[in-house]
C-alpha cells in the first residue's frame, strides 16, 4: 500500500500535469492549421488521359521544408518565405510529384508525358493574399496515353500531397491515401467491390475515426474527459458514454447522408459551449442526475454533426457508404475508449481518495471550462465574420 504522504504529492503532480496538457491543447487548437482534403480528377478519353490535382499548398510546403507549427504560425511561415526559397521548393515539389505520380492501366504503369505547374510568381501571388478566408491551393495538370484496350486504372500520388479524393471519368469517387495506390477502378462504367477492397476501406475509415478523436478532436477529447471526471462509479461513466455515443451516432449518420443539414457555424460554437457546461457542472455538482444524461444526449447530437462534417470532408456518401460509415463510427468509439483509458491510467488510482475531487476534478474541470469558453467566443466571432 502506498503511504498517504506519497499519494498526496502524486495527486498534486497529476493535477499540474493535466493542467499543463490542457494548456498545450489550448495552444495547439488556437494555431492548428486544418488541412483541406485534396482533389484528383482523372479523365480518360479515347487513347489519352488527363489528371488534374488540387492539393493543400501549405501542407506540401510544410512536409517538404520540415516546418513546425500550425495554422496562423505555419501559414505565416510559408507566407514569409522569400521568392528564391519558393522557387526552389516548387521545383522540388514538381520533381517529387512527377516522379511519384503513377497511373497504371491494367496494372502496367503509363508515362506521364506532361505536367503543368503553377509558376513561383503564381504561388507568391496566392500567398500574398489576405489570410482571411484564403484557400491556399496547389493546382497542376498531367497528361498521358492510354494503352489500347485498357479496362481498368489505378492511381498513386506523392505523399507530399496528403490524402486525396479521386474521381474518374465513370461515376466513381474513392479515397486516395497519401502515397498509396488507389483501388483498381473500372473504365467500363461499373465498379466491382471485392472483399479485400471493402476491408481496406473499412480499416481506413476506422483509422480516420480514431485520429479525428486522438489527436485531432480536441473538443471531443475535453468533453469525454468531463464525463470521466464527473463519474463517481463505472456505472455512471458507462451511462454517460452510452448516451453520448448513441446521440452522436444518430446525427453522424443523418448529417453525412444529407438527411439533416445543420450549418457548421451553428453547431461548432454549441459544441464548444457543451464543453463549458459539462466542465462547470463538474465544479458545481458532485452527483449525477437525470437531467445530466438528457443534456449529454443533446450535446452528443451536436458532436455528431461535427463528426458528419469531418466524414463529409474525406468521403462522399455514395457507393459503399455503409462500410465507410460503420468504419468511421467504430474509429470514433475506439478513440473515445483511448481517451478514457488514458484518463484511468493518469488518475484512476486516486479516484477513491477524499481529496480526488478538490485536487483533480475541480482544477482540471476549471481549466477545461476556460479552454471551452475561449473556443466558444472564437467560434462565435468566426461565425459572425
């Protein structure tokens, strides 16, 4: 048994560590650059093909130059590059993309005969625009010949470009992972979904669900931590997480399928406000009540619209939509379990101590409330801008 004289200092240490981590989350959220998913369009006409690619310019420069920081810091770093650095970087980007863009017809690579890139002056002009509401995109076009009688095509692009939405001539959309080869797409107007393709797609969207909780879903992480801190028993925690999960699963499905359309400017501030409410209730109350579970369910509905927005950015709801939806939802649940497991490892040992509430629950909830309040104000002003 650990002596009380060691337990109490450990509790103080955990509290300070949690507060420090929350401040890091706050700082990262304030400066986080949200990369936009790129688009690749492959058109096959007769004996030639054309591929047009639009990618996140900031992401390409970040990966090539090894820049640190995000959002306004990262964007300002790229905007602050002198013309010579831009010219050199663009030359390297062009060389990597030309070398790593592979178009395969029936498994055999085709030549990429021409690749048009924006000039350094074009890039400088984009970067010199006011940062508000500016979309930093890198757009280029390639051409090539299609082998006679080709019936299927697959595409691989440079990992510099990040994940892409790939569209081909026939009505088909798929997700193209950074640096990976796409599934084989039929040029005859039909797509055959194999078991391996379905499994790969399920695993990919499961992974996307996980990383959109840990580490990218900072607001969802803080909300789940509020649920963990409030729960006095495992049963309380299970009831809260269940209410939250059922609710966000409903609106994730409805929102992504387009059956319910709620503007981002409406639900994003409310998601931040839900964090404030949960944290403040942690401070003011120490026993669960029926009203809390009802509110958690309501807040879960709001968070579900946030998940639907994220899933909509990486995939359409066409084709094998059920595989993507289930995979993403499973990933979100895994991400939530990771957050809860980490919280248990950090402070679970002290949950039965008399000082647990005063030295861990209250200060951590207060810090979460501050972060949530900042996000609420920030998002309201962004919505009004």
